[in-house]
C-alpha cells in the first residue's frame, strides 16, 4: 500500500476572514452615523482584508497548506457532533 502524503488546501484563512469581516461589520456599525453600516468603512475593510489574506503570497503559503493544529482538530470534531 502506498502511503504517500498528499498536500491539500486547509482553509485556515477562511476562519481569519470571518473574524476580520466580523470586526469590520462591528466597526462600521459603531461609526455608521445613522446608517445601518458605514459603506466606506466596510468597503475599505473588506478590500484590505481580502488583499492581506487572499492575495499576498506570504499569507496564502503560511495559512493554506499543512496539517491542522491540535486545537483546530478539536474544534472541527466538536463542530461535527
């Protein structure tokens, strides 16, 4: 039996993306000046987060591949139960 390890994308970036967008939504709601959210702050935060997490090669290389950490495995298993 061949036991060769295969690299697969482990989307750790997605969790950081959700945290980032949550923070941006909260900030844009706090500084909304009567609106539901401040569109300029949300658009700017969205763009900066997208560039930092999905476009830069450092973050893609560091966060997209490899085995999950022990905490990630525990939370993943807990979420499936």
